């Protein structure tokens, strides 16, 4: 498949410390093993890395995966489901903090924070990184099978045009996460998804059923 970046959408995944967060500071004493419960997107961490971490720090990792940020938010909103660390999309950090669902990070245990790229290290919902830190970021683009698309789209506006999509009915799919689909629609409508002031009722009225993110 050939991948073409139309317009970059920065998706900053963050690590959220739950109410029962375990501070991993150095190696645990021999014979003392604790359980660290983690919830993350599927396929984000190689299982071998988890095994190495368990061996290095003498802990047992209870590792669960999910497919869309909405799943993680449901668990977090319900009380965290006993997880110590939840990795989810940045769009839920502000709301979770306001609802008192997060425990402040102990930055003395996170010395590598100083190496974060300032372009992704701060987010309007948590500018001081009190509750969350970036885990990874990426861009969203359009991929198509070369030779099967006669007129490859060069903008989100073209891609989301009903007349254009009708040519490939039943053969097009979008990522199911709220941020992916709504931000693509915003760009198509001429709005800047990185500008929080653009998340207004006018935009939402044109994107059916889209809630404003926290």
C-alpha cells in the first residue's frame, strides 16, 4: 500500500497515573514482588519488553489492551478499574483531572522528563504535566492501494466529499476514534483542530453527534 500524508494530525498519547499508582523507583528488594496494572492501546508494547521489565524490577505486570480511547475513558471514568497506569489519548486528560480521577505525578521519580521535546511535552489540558506526560505521537494520513484509486485525494475536503466517496462505496474505512474522525472533518470544513477555540457549537453542529472533548 502507498501511504500519503494529507495534513498532519498530532495525536499525543499520555500516561495517566490512577488513584492506586505504584511508584517504580529503582529495583524492588529480592523476594518482594508487586503487581503493576497497565492499560494501553493494542500492539503498543512488545510482550518481550514487558518480560524484561518484570525481570529487571522484580514486578508482575497485569497488562490489558484496548482498541479505541473511548474504551479506556469508560474504565477511567468508572474508577480506573484498579489500573495503576492508563495510556490514552490526550483529549480526555482535562476532563479526567476536573473529575478528580487522577493522581498527581511524582516528578522526582521521572528524571527523563527533561528530555521531552517541548513541542509535544505540553498540552493545554495539563500544561504543567501535573497528571500526565506524553508517551508517543504520530500523524494521521490516507493510505490507498496503488492502481485501485484513479484520483487519489490530496486534501481531507476531497476525501470526505460524498460524491468522491460514492466512487468507492463499501471500500473505504476510517479510524473509529473520536479525535481521528472529528478532526479530519474539522480540517475539511476549514477549522484548525489544534485551536481549542475552534471547538465550538458551530463546528459540532456540522459533525453529527460529536461531543466536545475535555
